C-alpha cells in the first residue's frame, strides 16, 4: 500500500499527511465518494487489520475498479458500500460517467441536460442511517467528495450536532458541482455544527485563481460564509470537543 502512495506523492499531500497523523490502529473510517480507493486504502493501512473502513461509491463502473484495487492490495478491513450519500434513504437519478469522476453525480432537473450516456438509478442513504449498524463503534474520520451533494450529506446526519464522538472531517467544496445540485458553499456550512469544529481551507484549484492561498497550504477558515471559494477546495474540520479532539494536536 505504501508503494502506491509513493507513486502518488504529489496528490493532496497535506490531506494525506493530516489523515496519517489522525488515524490510529483499530479506528473506523468512512470514505464517501471513494472513487478507485486511494484514500480508502490509505485509511486501511493506518487502521490496520483490527480497524474498519467503509468505501462508499455510487458509480457502478468506478466500483469495479475500486473492488479490483482493494482485492489487489488485500485489504479485508475495507467494505464497499454501493450507495449515493444523501439526506434520506431513497432513489435518485445518477450520472455514471466512467470517463470523468466529476460527472459521477446525482442529477436534478437542472443538471440532467449535462448527463452522459450512463444515466441510471441509484439507492441513497443518509449518513445517520449508514452509520447506525456500526454502533456503538463511531468513525474517527469521514471524507466526503460527492460532487456537490455535501449539503445533503450533512443535513442527513443530525447526530453530528450532539455526539461526543465528533470525527475529523475532510470534504470538498466544489462550487460548480454544488451549483448543479442547486446549492452554494454556504449550504455546506449551514448544515454543520460550526461551534464544534475548527476549519482549515486547502486550495486545490489548478490553475490557482487565488494566489494568496498557495495550493496545498492550510489556512484557517474563521468565516466560511465570507470566504472566496476557488474552483476546487478541500476543507479539513477538526473537532474542538469530544473523544477524538485531543488528536488535533498531532496535526
């Protein structure tokens, strides 16, 4: 597994370093929008055989590649979940584009005109319902890269506002993808318990539209509602309270 990271050493270096510092053997991690499993396999390496990783991937074509990667790396602690994350259980129209991961997204009436040939129906699940069967085990880390459905994911996770087992969050802020779902970046943060998290912005745009935010360098994010969002960004959210909060010092 480590050889894979060496080959991809230029990819999201700060995010990878943060995950490495955070996760411990035996932890439970959830990768929503797992794609071919780069982050999921990293998490599996860190949590070890006694840990648990759920790799959530709605795209059937991508899921075949994900399964091949997990099998090749021999990671039995990884479970592949074939759902789209939303705010409730149900079914959505989904664009399964094997050639462009950014197009693997829930379709709305406004975005259906951009659909490719792989339109299908996919079952959805909320984070609240997804995590319930694992109780009392709670995730230490959750990643979301779900092409604009992040507001739905956080709306469908009400216990995040009350739990004492707040995980570290890593999520994408992709204004174009959010717009296709009828959202803006503000909708993500309106659904989060911001008083319980410390936020850091990572500019992942290329080319860099905001030279004051060098790519890959974490910047404090005191007010996400007034922040100028580049084309692609990641946000690291570190819990300020709860059982995992003491790990923030390692970052």
